[in-house]
């Protein structure tokens, strides 16, 4: 049996490690990951404003409505953060991706990309509608943030630009160097927008949203698709690599789904999405791999001195979503006995939570995105439309996970105790 487990372990590691390394080497994927990390403060600030204004727990609403203009201020806070989310993404992604391409003009690319994004956005002298500046324009922002630096780099390499003497300061040289490429991109964007505007297609954003963003969301935000992503992320982490290598692929979809829920919640409309960033956090105590559970069991159930010490050190970080101490300390990494409960707990948690939402046992998430370090139970209390019931479900999930993990952790504990006794002899 031991040899079989070792062979399975080696096979999983041999397959997943190169996949992870390949994904990590793709500059655009790395740029998206860094961009999402950079815009996270904006998401949290906007969510905090909505949490203050619309949290319906106890007497909170009477307190909030009793403060003059507080709800209006929070509404504007949501507008300038989540309402302009895609605009922030295109600006930051352009700079990060251009930097990864080693472009000297990385800063100068930013206004061109922002201008191209606005050029294909329906607007006039009377104002700019925010419909496509929020999460609905996310995929447009990602595509423009990728294409503008690439195309500008290509044109500069082909010398389709103004060359300046070496004595000219760098910022002046960069401004003139991107002048012609920027003019070409903006002119093309203007022509494209005019053609689409006078057709039945509407605008570039609506095409991308209908053809790309909606189908991808339907797959990535389906129960099966989300379970597969979470299993892959946990497997990558089990191999000793960062789970975000896989998880970051679906992060834009989760954030967009959360923003849609938040918009519906604040407008007192039906909340549309089940799987969101909050669903992800609710179903994974200790984040990817549910590593809070083995940390708790090792701290309070195991007899092995090694595992008990690791558990006591790891349990507090795991409560706040930091699983590395138990991942590398136990180790859970490349441990065939602990891989199966990791995958089983992910599947059970997500199927159970999805079923509870569909059947109405708990409500859908409000779209309020909290820091990923927010502890379990507290997270659903602050981010679910039925906070108490969602918190109770979170407790039930943790108890079920303990039942799933317990026999595997006990088996590993027994083996570790035997090794410790042999070492003492």
C-alpha cells in the first residue's frame, strides 16, 4: 500500500509541478495576478463602505440612518471604487505588463491604454455612463491592458515612432516615442467604435461581455468548474507551490461576481450569483486546502510530539488563512495520507454550501469582499445576506471537515509516533 501511495504521489507531483511552473512563467498571467493584488485595496474600501451602509444586523441600520448623509457618502464610495473597477484595472495592468515586457515606456503606455479603453466606451460631452467602467468591462480592460503594450512595443521595434537624440531627457523621449503608436491605436479605436455604434452590435464592451466574459463566467462560476479550479489549486499547493498560480485564473471572475451581487444588494434587487469570492472563502476554512482543520487536529488530537508542536504553532495562522506553517511543517506537502482528505473536504464543502444556497437554507453573499485573513464564521456573518444561518453552516462545515480529516491525520500521527519511538531507542 505504501509503495502505491508513493507512486501516486510522484505521479501527481510530476504532472502538476511543470504545469504550475509553466503558468508562473507566462508574463500576462503573472501581470493579472499582480494587478488583482494591486486593486484589492479599492475593492476592500468599496466593500467596507457598503458594509457600513447596508449591514442589517441588530440595531445597526437605525444607527446608520441616524447619522446625516452617511448612507450617501458610502454610496459614493462604492461608485468611485467598484463602479470604476475596470478603469483601475486597465491602468494598473498596462503598467505592470509593460514593465514585464521590459518596455522603457511603461509609464507612457498608461494614458494611451486608458484613452483606448475610453474610446471604445459609449460616452459624449454630456457624460460617461458607468456601466462599462465597473466589472462589466473587466474583460475589455484585461484585453486592452494586454494589447496596448504589446502593439506599442511592436511598433517601436519596427521604428514606427519618432526618434529623439540621446541628449533629450528620458521622459521627453518616451513621450515622443509613443506619439505615433498612440495615435495609430486611438485612431483605430475611434474607427472601430464608430462602426460598432452604427450597427446592431452596440460597442466593443458589449461584444466582449457577450462573447467572452459571460460564457467564461458561466463555466468558471459553475459548481463543477469551481470545484475543479479549487482542486487544482490545492494540488498545486500540495506540491509545495503557491495555490494562487491556479486560483488567480478565476479571481477576476469571482471579484466581478461579487461586485454584481453587491450592486444588486445595495439596490434591493435579487442577488444573482451563488459562486463569488465570498463563496470561495466560506467553503475553504484555512483557505486553499482547508488547512485550518489539520492544524486544529494536530494541536489537540495528535500524540506525536512533532505534530503536536507543529499544530500549536500553525493553528493561529491557519485561523487567519495562512496555511504554510502546517503545509510545510507537518508536512502536508507531498504527503499521500493527507492529500485525499484535502480534496474530499473541498468537494463536500462546496457541494453542501451550493445546495444550501439553492434550497434557500442560507442566502447568497452580499458581495462585500473582506480581507482574506478574516477568520471563518466571522466572514459569513459580515458577507452573507442571512448572516446567522451562514455562520451556523460554516461551523457545520468545519465539523464535517474534522470528521473527514480525522482518520487520515490519526493514521499519520500513528506512523509519526512509531518513528519517534524508534528514534528514541
